[in-house]
C-alpha cells in the first residue's frame, strides 16, 4: 500500500496547480485568463493535496486528468488564446496535468484494491 504524502505524481499536480494559480503575476493576461488560471490552478493544487492525503483515491487522480483537459481547452473556450504567455501556460500545464494524473492511476488503483482487500 502506498503511504500518504509520498507519490511524486501528486506532488507534481500540487506544483503545477500552484504555478498556474500564480502565473497571472508574471504573464500578460486579461480578466478571463487571470480568473481561469487562478481557479484551475487552485483546483489542481487542492486535488493534488487530496491525492497525497488519500493515496487510494482513484477519483482524485482522474480529477487531475479532467482539470488538465479543461485547462488545455480554456484558452479557446475562455477566449484568451491571443495572450500568448497565458495560453501557453494553460496548454503546457494542462498536458502535464493529464500525464501525471494518468501516471498515478495505476498506483492509486493498487492502493485502493489493497485498502478494500484489507477491510474484508
């Protein structure tokens, strides 16, 4: 069973979330880009902490994947693709969030199975 606070993928999600949350401080944004990055960054960081605290939570890992995909699409949906720095931050962090989320799913699934088996 995986110990809490030990999976690198979840730490990566926290770092990616904090980076995205703070990125409007050093990137050129509009109001839409700023708030999109703040909200998605905060959600990604919080779900990363959730995953770290409960290593058997498969749902939290898939949350990283969904948030990453939404962050990747955000520059087009929220109309800030013309703000190059903000758009590239969203695209790169979005892809990385999907990758680390998918990379953590097998470990989270194994931890979940071990936890469920231990209850019987």
